């Protein structure tokens, strides 16, 4: 077992320094979302996890495109002062933006799941690079989260995939948090059971280890089993943390999947478990089936019901890319749940392209729900179809002219009938990139109040790009901004530009 089930508290500054107040922002830091250089303008983060760096194949790089035309910055493991780039590291496979130290400048968590550690292949790690008025990674030193190296306990093992998924934010009590998935973690003799490293705090940081046998903050309502891959997906709001286990077996149905929810209330650094959600749970549409992959992707946003005086609930979106209809295989689906602050959950929608009023047609191999992202553009107001939206990736979708695996993205409301204002986008239709085989549009999605980012890291090299769409874009509408290798100060590299984007 590489991760200790106990927790470790680490003071990053001398003594037990209290958490910083958001009002105590550093001079020159704006507090604007995704603003790494503190100038009050949102910046964009684009990963190329298979880029060649300093002659090293597939080491990975993350591009920071500063808003307001202030140039670009290449974050590598060298520029982050976080070790050397090595072949196949996959630096940038996952990304999360938050204010880790509450200084008002945004910070960036980067997953490096295929990092080799001490001769152990693909043990993985995560790196947090700090923002500053001088830019990202130009101020305080980056922090590495690497098993067996402070602040983490335990030992790195081959194929732990630490950093395969990351999620970050600030809890409802104002405490920054970072959750790091280790879906390949072996627990005792149980292979690929998975786990999550939970980092909480700013000046003083506590680290909690979660797996399906953790009981520190109460028993997690599940059991460690082989190949569950707990932590393959993570999503969070100020109230809730959700962890996907797409390899979870339900009886004899392997890879049926599950999602476990937690609150940010900590006991010895460990979040409090609330519920486990499966398609076999009472009052949940559908049935757990082999290969569903329930929880392959998840997203969560704050939710406020009509008449509520505060936002203490969440909407949880769960992708089920292997879901089958009676006449289709792996056409996919998405389920939406309302999470109460106290832990209860209620399904509010089941969505696929066979749902009433929803555009498109469910066909075999679509994998609707392979990726999901969501947004609440007005979290302090009542949630409506206009301010609460979800984007669903459909990477296996053929184009209308029959281009194989061109892919597609569908934007839908999270509140109310899903077909009332849904929108379809794809290469050659909204995206200013011609349709081509195996582009797998929808495999890379990023959500922010600024809009929906759609990455195209696959297909012909000339089509690799990231497009930014407004959440209220019309059917087949054009992006407001496009980022491409070789343009706007971004170097031209051969890799998977747009692997992840924020």
C-alpha cells in the first residue's frame, strides 16, 4: 500500500500560522479568476501533454496565454523548477486553477501521471506553480506532491498515475483545497483500487488520504476492489467533492462504475463521506451494466433553488460513455443529480441524444459523456437554464457526411428540459477546422465563466487548436477566440495541443 491511511499536517511556514484572509491579497494580485499575473485580466491555460521539450519526447508543456495581449509563457518542469522533463511524463495531462495561498493571484495545479519515480514507471505526481505580479512560476517556489516525498507519506509505486485527475477550489468556509487522483494505486493485494490525495489550507496545509476503505471521517460507503480506479475523475464545488470509480463492479457487472460524494468538513484532514451513487441506487434511472463506465467523467457546479437564501447545494453531472440503448452499443448518456448539503441526492435529469427534444441521434460508438464540464455563471443567484449549463463530449460521433470519429460537443441547460436550448458544435460546424477522421472532438473540454473551451488535440496537425465559445452560442455558431500552435506567440510543436485547457 503506497499511501498511508493516516493524515499528515505540514506547516509550510514556521509555526501554526492561521489561514490568510482573502482581503490580505498580495500587492499587485487582482483576485480575478484565472489571473496568474495579477493584472485583472483572465489568462488561458493550454496543455500539450505529448509535446517534445528540450528534445525529450512526450515530456509535456503547458502554455499560459496572458490576457490583454501580454504574451505567452511556457511552463515546463524546468521552468516550474520541479525537476527535469523526461520522456513520456505527460506534464499537463490534467489541470486545475485555484488560489492556493489566498494572495489574490491564481495558481496552477498540473498533473503528471506518467512521471517515473525512482525507477518506478508511471508513478506520477502533481505540481502546483504559483502566480505572482511577475507571472506564473516567477515568485514563490512550486510545490510537488509526490508519494514518499514531503509533504506526502507512503511510497511511490509503478503505475499509481498520481495526477491523472485534479480538482481544486475554495470551500464554503474560504479554505483552498486540491484533490489529486491516484486511480492506479494498489491497496495491499488489491490492484488499481485507486485513491485521492486531499490537500487543504493555505499557510498551514493538511493532507488527507482517501480510498474506499477509509474510515477516518466516517466509513466511505463502498469497498476497495480490484480495478475500481477510484480517483479516475474528480469534481468539486465549495460544498461537495465527488470522486469517480469507472471500473467499479456492481455484482457481476464489471466496469459498471460509481461516484462517491464527500463534504469539505474534515476530520484529521480527511473529507467526510456522504454517499455512493450508482445506477442501481433507489430512484435512479437505468441499471448498472457491464462496461457502462458510470463516472468516467464528472462535473459539479453550485446550485441554488428558487426561494433558497444561500447556495449550499450542488449539481453533479455524471458521464456514462458506455451506456447502451436497446438498439445501440456505447451510445452513452449523462445523469444529473442534485446534492443536498447534508449528503442526500436526487436525480434531476437523464440526458442522451434519444431524450425527448434533444438534438441529434443516439448511435453506437458515440460515447456521449466521455467528457463533461459544467458552469454556473451566477452562483449567488437562483439557478436557471441560462446561467447553469453543461457541455458533453461525444468523441465517437460521425459527421453528417460520414467522417469517422470526427466527434461533437453538445451544450445543454442543467435546469429544465435539456432540449429547450441545446446546441451542437463540431469540426466543420461551428469549429473553424475541417472535419477529418479521428479528431475525437469532445475529448478535451474546459469550463469557465468566460466560456467553453474545446480542444482538438487529435486529427490532422493543421487542425490542432483550442476554440473558445460563449455558453449561449447558437447552433453551429462560431468561436469568439481560437488558439493554434504557431500563432499568437505559441510555438509550433508536434504533440497533442489542447490535451487539457482552462
